């Protein structure tokens, strides 16, 4: 493709509008001689005279007449493309669907509050939550998802992140479980019971096992399930001990009693790393006003959530 000076498009648009070199030059902030040179270059580029003298004015050739509307539209679109991105966003009229990849626990935790805020401030915005089977960065890179929520597990260097909330693990058992008959759950008593573990990767061990190992203890994991809700249900109807994020029990929320009915939670007798839940997105959306609004809204909802401390 040969080199094309797109400045000529603006000059042509103004010449066809004004049909006068001097007036066209004045509107573009050019000298009449500069505009005349632009017209000469346009004639060479198009192979047409475009504007010809008719007494003291210029008249368009038939080819120029055909181009007038098209050139005006092209010039206007080019100008719009090359303008700085506007940061003005009217969320009340924003029509957009955002795809968010998150696990069930996060959707349960902030989904109701988030949708209430969106319904009030941006009623035309739709949220599509999709399951989080892994932490592959490719869907973010390809634009298949707009935002990911969870513990950072990708090494993709270009991705942007922002900490949303910090959670911690607690132990759970059924109401009346013998583990809680005596005050204070020791590591030895904790390890003496059979356990249910939550793992999307189907692993039987985790941070608790590393901590117990340093104390010379080992627990027996009887079953592995894919979701925390599964663990809560199993614990409610058995003597198995579970391990879940505190937030998954809805502690402190209006749903507390419904979620944890028949289940008691307790502080773990070993230390486990904190659960840092972050928003993760691709840099191409970093400056997008609508995407920035979504990120800020989710962060505000997380800060208002009293379930995690």
C-alpha cells in the first residue's frame, strides 16, 4: 500500500465544503498557499481536477460531486477515532454486558449486593458470571472474559490486579460434634478426625497439611469435593471436619442462619496463609471508563461487605 497522507482528507473535505481556497485555508488554520499546494497534491493523488475555476469561484467536477458526502463522513470518523478517549460516562444510560469469571463462593458473597447497586445506578448493564475452572490468562487476553475475580494464580506479566478483600480459613463441623465438647481445638484433636477437602484440582492435601506436618501430625482426608457448599452439606450430616473460607458461611450476614444451620465453625489450631481475593483484568481495558466503573463498583461492594474480617 503506497503512502497516503491522511491530512489531505481533511483538506479535501474543507475544499469541497467551502469551494474556496482562502476560506478553506482560514478554517483549517493554514495559509492560502499551503491550501493550494494541498489541492495540487489531491489532484495528483486522485487523478482528477476536483475543483476547477468558474469565474471567481471554484466548482466541483462530477467526480468531486460524487465524493462530497463520502469524504465528509470519512473525515468526521477519522477525527472521532483520533480524539482522546472521553472519560465522561453516564452509567444510567450505559448498555453493556460484562463477563466475569469467578467461583461460586464469590458470586454468593457479593452477587446480590452487586446486582442491587447495578439495578439502581446502571439498569441497562448486564453481568454474565461464568465458572472458574482454572486460572488460565488466555480468556482475558482474547477478550472472552472482561474481569476475573479470585486468588492470583497466573504468571502473565501484563495483567492488572487490584486487591478486593482478604479472607481466612476456618474449620467447620456439625452442631454437637465431639470435637467441640471441650473448649479449645488442639492440633492433635483436630487431626484425629476424618476430613472433607475442597479442591478444584482434586488434591487431597493443602496448607493445613503442611502446617500439621511441621508439628509431626497428619490428618486423614476422606473425600474431596469441588465446592465449599458441598463441604458444608457433607459436614452437616456427618462427623467429617471441613475447611472453608469464613465468607462462605455468610457469617454476620442476613443469610447466616440459613447457610450455617446445623454447622458450627471454629478457629483452626494451625496457621494458614490469608486468602487474598483480587480483581484481574487485561491492560487493554484499563482506561475504559465503563470497565473502570465496574471495577470501582465491585471494590466498593466488597468494602461494604461485613462478612470478611
